[in-house]
């Protein structure tokens, strides 16, 4: 099979599997500067209640992909759809109202504000829904509810991550985008983040997560993507990817054997 035939077959398989997806990206070409693309034809889809993990080497375009989905990076070609609606290059605040939440890797809380005030910022577009959503977030993260008067700047890294996730959930998103949620955390706190991520997913929120901790990410993911040079190198269930000899050799190394 020629390269072109292989690409056509992959495109056909993607189109078939992506039917009915909550969030879908097709053949994305995007970057931060004109003429300098980080994504070079990336595809992605996430179905309702699915947890999708994105792994790959540094510089592969993982975080850029999330930011492109959330309107923070200019998409030069390709499309993003949410429940069948074209949302390509729409503003981030518009996407929040349509059901997409985003948690950046760093600087993701307001340190001078209390936990409750951070969560209030999450519903600034729908302030009347605060009480109802705060109860929902409080059930997922009881510590946030109990310590709501504490300033976010005094929290540990793991606790700040919980606040950031909680704030993103305040607008009742159908899809939550997480960019390196375990970055900079101790192994114990990293594990807590993964447990909480799965809990959020089981509460009815579709999750797309970019992670450097590839092995742990694939353990909890329903499906995974291996991104390399701005394209999908491999995609399969998390279980299949973590046991794939090629993925182990090229992207996981000894992590997959631990």
C-alpha cells in the first residue's frame, strides 16, 4: 500500500469511528506563528462519557492540540466540531458557554482569591447557577467545599489542581480539556490527580487529557493517541497502546514495563 493509500485508509477509519462524537477535530493544521505549524494534520475525537489520553514526546504538539481545540491557537486548516456544530477558531469564552472546559498546565488559579471566589469566577457568565454547581463540585472534591474560605495561594500544588479542575467544571461542561494535570506534583499527588480525573469522567463529563506520565495516563484512558511531529502516530484503546511493542519502544520505554 502506498503512502497516499495508507493516509486515505486512515482518514476513512477516523471518519467512521468519529461519527456521533461529542468533540471532533479533523486534519488540524495550526501554529502560533504564520507559516510555522506545530500541528500537521492531527485528528481526534471524543465520544460521550469517554476519557481520551494524548501522549507523545516533547514538542509533538500535545498542548498545542488542546489549545487549538479551545480557541487559543489559530487553526489554519481543518475543523473542530462540538456535537456536530463547527466551532473552529471560536473564542474561548464562547466555547465555555457551549460546553468546553479547559484547565491549563500552570497559572491555573487566582492565588489571592479564596477557593470559593475561584469557583465563582468559573460561573461569571452564569452567576445564578453558582449554588447548584458548587454542590456538584463539592461532592467531587469535598476538601474544596470544607475549606472554601481558604486562599488558593496557600494551597499545595495538588490542591491548586483540584481548584482549577473544579472551576472548569462550574459551567457544566460536556467536555473537559486537561493540559498536563500531574506536572510538577509528587508521585502521591500525581496519583490523586488521576483518580480525580477518572471520578470526573464517571460523573458524566467527557475528558481529553494531555499527559507526560504516559503509562499512568493510558492506564485510565478509554482510548489514547500518540502524537508525534503534530500528527497521530498511533491510536487505540489505552490498554492496547500500553502493551504495543512499537509504542513501548518509541514512546514509553521502561515506564511501560514498570
